[in-house]
C-alpha cells in the first residue's frame, strides 16, 4: 500500500479533481461539515480562478435533493466538491450538474481524520487500476452471487454497466465519491433473491455491534433483523425504498472500517449492497433513500468466476 505525502486537501483538489487556474470551483457543504468545507475552500481559492463556498441545512437522509437554488447553482461550475453529512450522490441535482459538464466529488460523512489517514491518503493511481479491473468484470457479468456465513444472495446484472469510482475526476461530466475506491453496479431491480449478513457498518446505524440479517425476494427486502434494525424502518416505507439498488466492491487498500460509509464501502476486499435509489448510475429505481451495508470478508462470484474468497481478492 502506497500513501501520498501531500495534505488531504491538496490531494483532493490537485490529484483527484485536477483543478486548473482557469476554472470555477464550488465547495458545497452543510452546517455539520462547515469546517471541512472552509478548509477545502481556502485551498481551492489559491489554485483556481474563482472559488465559492455554499452552506445549506443538512439533508435528513442520503439521496434527498439539495435546495432548488443550490441545484441551479451547481450547473454553473467546472468543479464541485461536496463535504456533507448525508450523500447527494444519488440526486437529480448531481445528475443535472454533470450533464452540464461539471465534475463532482461527493464526500458524505467526511471527517477531519480522513484527511490525515485512511482512504484519502491512498495512492490514487493504484486505486484507479484496481477499480477499473473490477468495473470491467461487473460490466461483463450477467449474474453475481455473494456468500457469507452460510447465506447466499444472487442477483442479475444483465445489460447493466459497472461504474468506476476511482477518486480521479478530471474530465467534464465525471463524478464519484471522495475518498474513493469502488466499482459498483445497479442490479436488475426485481432479480435479487436469498439472504445475507451485513456485519461491517450500515447507513443509518454506523458501526454494527452485531450483524444484521437481510432477506430479499424478487429484489425487495422482506426481512430485516438484528440489533438497531429499528433505525432502518425507512426501508419499509415503500417498495422503492426496499428495492435493491446497488452491488459494490471496495478497491482502496488504505480505507479503514470507521462507521462512516464514505470510507467503509471503499475497503479493499469487501462487498456492499444498498437499498433504494439507483437512477444516477444505470438503474430505474427512484426512492427516498440510498442506504448501504458493508459485508466483511465475503466470497463473490461474477458469473462462474470466483473473484473474491473470504475477503481475498483473486483477480
């Protein structure tokens, strides 16, 4: 594992976003992450044509749209960096901004510690190479099967494309999370069947004291059991919220299990599944949330190829 010697702010702005002195940069943050937003703003204004800091009220849940005035502003910037307490990754505002040519980094749940150690400090050239390998495998595969502690969850990936979140977003229209390092895909929404154990962390809960048990039928969550499962009742508010939205594979060797999904879902040798919205990356499900759960040391098959065995990557 290689770690960069640059500061976290400089890695984000120079290495990951490739900000130029001719560009306009928006730092979009909220009340809970304003200190981090200010630090990024102070770094960005020394490296670009114009930097703007916007602060909004925290969204209630990941996937909730930002205010309309913010969404409109986002269309007018070359680069958008979003240190926020919940995720705007799967919002129409983000989709429309990148359609307008912006490149965007979403940093939901980012902490100051992440700028000093962990996933942001990775060598993003290494992360990019690992991510692109897995993305190609996801795109080629028609099926995926996760196995963990005697549980099996299968789903169709047919006619869906893998998406690389490499942490490097230097061209118009490119977007993803920072810190980053995952390859992910929108499974066919009605295809997931079986059961699984989520034992790392879960959006809405954080670090799990004990595993959550999930059972899916025809793509929908039909059973959720375990300590703190009562914190996830939004998943049963409607069918769209309970629909599987994502299969992801972590590809960042520097990422740690922290309870913050932004970093947890990037851990090399893990798999995550999410329920809810996936329209921003090739799916057809628009929900009121997007909640990820991390599976530690899983076994993963893409078609008949064993690509991960008990957390050991085999590609």
